[in-house]
C-alpha cells in the first residue's frame, strides 16, 4: 500500500506578479524549485495565505536568483502581486517508508530568498 505525503513546499512566498493573459501555470525561481526538489511542469497546489484561495496548477521554471513567483492564467484571479502563498507538492511512497519520510521545505523572506529549511517553533 502507498500513501500520499508532502514532497516539499515553499513556505510564505510573496507573489511577484500575476498575468491573466498568460498560459496557466506558476512561474517559480529555478533556485527555489531546485532546493525543494521540484521540476518544470510538476503539479503543485498553491495555498493563498492572504485570501484563503486554494488552487492546483503546474510549475514553469523562472530565472535563477530572481525570486519570481508569478501566477499565470485563470489562477491570476486567485493570487495577486504581494499575496503570501504556500506552494506544495505531494508524492506517493510505500506506507512503511512514511515514519522516516522528511519533506524538502524551504522558508523564504519577503523577496523570496531562502532563509532556512526547518520550521520555526511558534511561541506557546
């Protein structure tokens, strides 16, 4: 039996642009894709922290080091420039591998530069 687990995510990225007239997808800085282990045309889910909207799309590789997070096509109605988003991908693994699985997560600053790879503990 297999289970679906988080492969990795880019946490609290800032949308740098939204283009309604562009082919649907999300353009992501290549360096961020590489750090999370995502590839071009991979399916991702986007959770808009600012508005609460959620949608599914696929990745397009953006310029390395640019910090680009550009929402394209119809999804541009669901994420605007300046919105905070979580971009997540999932994968299937054997159930017995579940307890040892560790997703590749990247946490970014307001310019979409990586700051760390482990979640910060929130005060209780």
